[in-house]
C-alpha cells in the first residue's frame, strides 16, 4: 500500500462533500474508505458503490455537473461475490419490469451501470435478478419476481420491482448474476441501507449497499457494478459463425455470438458471448441460445 492510497494510514479523511481535506483534497476518495467510515460512524446516509455521496446522480439538480461515469479511483475493486442461495432458477424471462399488475408491495426502481475495473462501461452484460415477494416468499413454481436483461450500449440498466419482504434469518436483499460477454458469472446480492437486520445477517456486506431514497409512493435505488474485466473492446462475432471445437455444448467453455452447438439432439446458435455453466444449458436460457 502506497502513501497515495486513500486507505493508507495518514491519508486525508473525506468530508461531507466527498472530498478530502488538507493536502489530499484533490484526490478521488476510495469507495472502501467511505464505506468503512460510514459503517464505523453508523451513518444513516447510504453511499454509492462507487464511493461517491448518496444519490450522486441527483447532484445535477443542485447545479453541479456530473461526470459521465463514476470515479474508479483505486482500480476499482470488483463488486464482491456472494452465495447464490437455494432459490435461483434458470430460464428466467427477458424483462426489465418484474411487477405483475396488482401485485402488492412498495414499488422500487433500481438503476445503474456496469463497468470494467478500468471504468469502461460494459455493454451487453447479462443481469439476472431474483427476489422474494412482499411477504418474503420466493416463487419456485413460476417466475414471479424473476427476470433477466442486458445492459445497453452505455452499460446502463434499469430494474422495476418491489421492495422484497423479510423472511427468517435474512435482511432485505435482491439476488443477481452478472456476466460480461465471454467472461465468468458474478453471483452477488444487493442490500438496503438502514435495515435493522443488516447488523445481524451474517451475509450482509456494506460494499453491496444500494443507494436508496423515497420517491413518491415508492423508492428509487442505484448501484454500479464493477466486474473483474478490463473493458477493452472485443472483436465482433464471426460471420458466418464458426463451430466450437467439439460442436456440442459443454459447461466451462467460452462461446462467441454466432457459435453453433448441439444439445439433447437439437441444434442451437449462440446469441450472446458467454462462458457456459451447469444450469444454463441451451434449452434453459433462450436469451443466450436460439434453437435452429
């Protein structure tokens, strides 16, 4: 750790505006430093995962211009993984709105970006969300409060859902799998600030706190994922597509958009570059594979 590292002993502390004091005032503040300071102080104001003050995107309404991307001052640390839990189901529907008409619960919109560790926004990232309903129950028969989407060309995503209910042993949380094209899957969970059970949930990680505020009759949250990806552009898929070496699907392989495989006696074409994994066989993931 070097003296210029904001986490190093003797580094200037952040003030309320999110800037340093003393000779280090012009340095970008580490996300880790702010999160640690907030947790230690029992701060009621949540922080963005990028280390900026709560609801940094609202600074525009206060007459301050916003940078096009959040600070990635220390690398930035990739979003930490967490356990999948027992309620994941493959083959979720492609959708950004998980709320069925008339569904009870406080409406919640979560938005943000997915970046590589060098601050490059990542387009085409697969985000698969699942959560409990307002009563704390997961739908294991169907796909209520389950759905996947892809980040747009700017790396942005928006999820419309509800605030999940509580169930024994856990604080409020939303599960997510994030996968950049051709890279391994990050499985993690997002948390809500100010929840009493945050202090008793053994899985809770303050680095996974969303930034949440009240908005009308609902709530709005933000979170920016940082994947362990360098973010450099990749080559476009081949045209015509090429077959992987064996010509049949197998877990643990990197597939490119356009690759053809066989599985269960049927032929499939890859729609989104990814690294395959058990549970995402072609018939189960129509967002990744199209039957031919």
